[in-house]
C-alpha cells in the first residue's frame, strides 16, 4: 500500500458531458490566488491531468474538475478544470458536475430547497443557486463571470473553408464562434467528423490570427475553444451548437491533424459567449431566455442577468441553468510499477501529439 497512490473521484455528467470530479486532490495545488494556482497546475501537475483523462483510466471525451480550497474566504470552494487540451480556468458543465457531486455526497453544507454557493475560479467568483430535492441537485443555476465580445464578424482565413466571419468572445474562456452555414456543415450527430474537422481548424487559425488577452487577467491569452452554431431544431429551443475540445496538436498544413472531441453538453462558457454576442447585436434582451441545445439534444437555459464592464470591454453577466447526474464513485489507483504512470494515447481514437506513452519516453 505504501507504493500505491489512491485518487478519489465522483463521475458526473452535465447534460451529457462527463466530468470526473476530484475532491481529494486539491492540496497538491499551490498558489496565493486562483490565477497562480492555475499556472501552478499548468507548470507542475500535467502528469495528474493526463493520468486522469487519458487511457487506461480516461477516454477522449472526459473532463475533470479539480476541487481546491478557495483563495477568497467568502467562497465555499475553488475549481480548476482539466480538459484534454490543458488546464482551464472555468467550465459551465464542469461546474455543474462539481456542484452536483459536492451536494449529493454531503461534502458541503446543503439547504433545501435552495443551496447557495460561491465558487472561486481563476477568472472570478461564480455564484451558484442549486435547487435541492431530497438531497439531490435537481437544477444548478450559476451567474457566470462577466462575458464580453472581443470582436464581431471578424474575417478569418480558414484553410479548406475560405474566409469567413467569426466572433471572438469570452465566456469564462476565449472562443471563436461562427455559424454552421458559413462552414458548410450541418449540425447533426451523423456529421460529427465533418463538424470536428471544421471546428478544429477554425480554432487553430483563429488562435494564430487574433491576439486576445483578458483585460484584467493577462494570463488568459489564447483562444481555447471553437463553437459552431445554428438555428433551433427542437421545439422550445432557440439554437443548436457544437463545441469541439482539442484532443491533439492541430497543424494547419496537415489536414490529418484536424481532429478533436465533441462537447456532449450545450457548453456553459460557450453559451455565455454566445449570449454576449447576441446581446451586443441586439438579438437578446436582459432577462430574455435563450435555450441552447447540444448535439445530443440536451439543453442549457441562459439569459443576460445584467450588463457589466470588463476593463475597456462592455459585457454582460450570463446566468446558465442545467443539471448533472452522478454516474459512478471511483477510487482510482496508480501502482508504483505501473508502466503508464501518466497515461497514454493511441492514434486509433486520439489526435496526434496528445501525450507520452510512459514516463521514460
């Protein structure tokens, strides 16, 4: 047992997107602020990220919210998100997973019918109101950090797709967003490979073409994710989207690398950015509901709570509602002689350049 590492985890999905919630690993993270802790994770804990998310314990669609002590004492807990593409400061689906796990395991004080929480993240404090019924989180609603538009209808040369107008928005992470019509794709699950290809190359092209820096948090300085959006397909919804998470290095000159993994949820931070763009265009009013549908047919409900300023950028405070379901309780094990102590990837289901086969390679 002395040579065996045990990691406690609760698996949850939020509107279909899986999140492996790590409740007992937060003491590994160092730093006086959440930004410093995010940077510490990036610099020192990537082996933990790949161990959890890659094979043989993980798979390409998996994310993992890492629960840490808050640096702001008014908060109930802190969160840093582990994705296949790296450590992220905020994620709506992962926040819903984390809140669901903490409430339903009794890890935090719970009040019915509503439990109110404050969550410390590297991009600001997020306020959560969870509707609790018989000890379960029946709905999780959060006021996200302020979202803002970096630019609307910016021309972007996307290899293989021509020059298209895109929106660069921030909703907790920086996104490049455009319509499915502009890329010539149809947002249906059977078109997943075509959608992933278009989104992956668009994100890489945008990250190279546009300089983005959060005006208050200069460490947030890259376009992390792409969103392709389209008209509603289901009664009661107002739009559909596909967000693609990186699962390897994209080379604009090599189409074989244009890969990724579909977000199974409607994407909370991506929806926040979409709401900010719609508000800036006059397409959405304060308090007006916007029901966003994923490729799986699941939904998050969003609205603009109020306006806000983020440095020199006018922005909005988006409110997002969704639900999570616990799918498993795990005690992950790493033996000292395991030949894959940081996980591994194989080219049959993973993109290129994802990780190492063993610590020695």
